[in-house]
């Protein structure tokens, strides 16, 4: 069976501080671009961290999704 590996160009090793910052920013309504700017990670990495934290039940879905809440920030 042939296998294809995905996401091989993305570093999936993040500091706990970066992940905590993303969770805090997400919970405060920040958009994905602000999270990327504040952590110096690319938006693909931010999306994967949000996906992971949501799967673990650490963050909840929000109406504004990854785009944030302009009134919240």
C-alpha cells in the first residue's frame, strides 16, 4: 500500500508558552492574523493548534471562528 505523508513542511513542535498565548488570544476574540503576529508563527500553524486544542476540549467553537471578533479585541 502506498502512503502519502501530509504537513511535512510544517514544524509541529511548539513551546507551551506559544500554545498558551494562542489559547488566550483565541479566547479573547483575536483573529488568526493577530495570533500569528503575536507568536511569530504562520497561520497554518495557528490553525493546527486551534484544531488540536478544540479536539481536546480546551477551547470551544466561537461564532466568529478563526476570524475573530472585532468588538472583542
